[in-house]
C-alpha cells in the first residue's frame, strides 16, 4: 500500500486537507464544508440531510482506497468523492491574473490606508484636520465593507476600493444573485444628513452633488462590466437621515440595511456572478471607463 501523508491548508472555500505522496506530489484533497441543521451550506443549496459535508477530489483514481483510509480520521458527515472539477472560464481568468492587477485583496478604504500610512519621508503627510476626516471616512468604509463581506455566504462577491481613471474610485462593488451594486460611503460623523434631489447636506455644510457622483460611478462600472450596475449610497454615523427625494434608481441605506441586499434578485446565476467577479477583480478592466 502506498504511504500517504495529510497536510492541512486553507483553500478558497475554507478548510482543506491535501493528501500527498512521500515525494510531495498531491494525489487528492478534501474540502470541508460546514452545513446547518437543514443541510444547507453557507451560500449554497444543501445536498445532505444535515451535519457536515465535503468533497474529496481524486487526482489518481487508482489510489482511491489509500486516500480514503488516510482521510478517514478527518472526515465528518457525508462526502462526495470524484475527480477535480473542470475549471470554469472564471477560474482560468483568475489563475492568469497577475497579482499586481488583482483587486480582490483590497481592504475597505485601501486608498485611504495608503494616504494615512504615508510617512514624512514618503511625501507630504496629511495635516491634523485632513487626517481626522480621512480616519472618519476610513472607519465608515470599514463598517460598510464589513457588512458587505457578510453577504459572501449568500452568494455575493465583494470588491473594495476599485480604482477608476482620474483618481476616482468605487468604494465597494458587490456582485451577486441580486445584480451588481456600486456602493459609495458617506461618513456623517454624528451630523444630520439631508438628501433632496441630487444634493446632499451634511450638518451645516452646503449642498454637495454627492448623488451625481454616485450615479456617475455606477455608470462607469456598468460600462466597464457591460452589465447593469445599481448605485447605492451607504450613510454611516448620521444623527438623523432625511430623504426628501432622490433618483428612483438610487438606493440609500445604512450599514444595518445592507444585509437585506441578500434578498435582492434573482438577476444573475452563480456562474454569471463568478464571471462578472473575475472581470471586475482585474484592474485592467477599469482602464476603459
């Protein structure tokens, strides 16, 4: 019998165990997936009656029994055993993407992190007032980004700080069954926010054309992705939010409302979501906006 060893790792879908030959070549891997009592995996339909589930991908069918024996101590619940799935077009695009062009690792407020981390030797550092405003905006983007990231279990894929030509950016891009959303964050910092038409007043400040910019960013995203993109304004930390009128296509939310986006749709099938996400995560996609 071939002597195999089991090595733990983290896969894209979560916990993964690789089964390897003594020379290090992988002959199989086991992706573990937690499911609830109704047998539904996070973000997908369940195929079992409950408990845990997973899939064992065999590279060499002749080693099936040895692989199952090696993994036996680690398997909980039912598993599916078979060859590795055929890569989709989205998988191939992701594998071919250069790390410098991949936007998926971006944190919420990635551009703000760069500005705030800039030291005296790396150019002009922001002054105290500008820094306070940037920190407040960063906290707001992190709050919105964190709420959006929770939609991952409902089949949504999220990008943060998507750069656009002209030093502009989409704060958050959500791609999921309910469509594609371009989310702009407004950090109210405890002030009242009043929205009327395309104008937004925050506290005692004068009206700003914030909604016009939000709509424009969604239009640019729609052009880049060749699909409909809905604009969303996420208001964070407002003492009071008054909406006296806004464009019909614009959705105005606060971070607690973002969970409801999981119920939008259906607009896109899972395969379409992955295809659009693969396109959106490529920095080069946005050069044509």
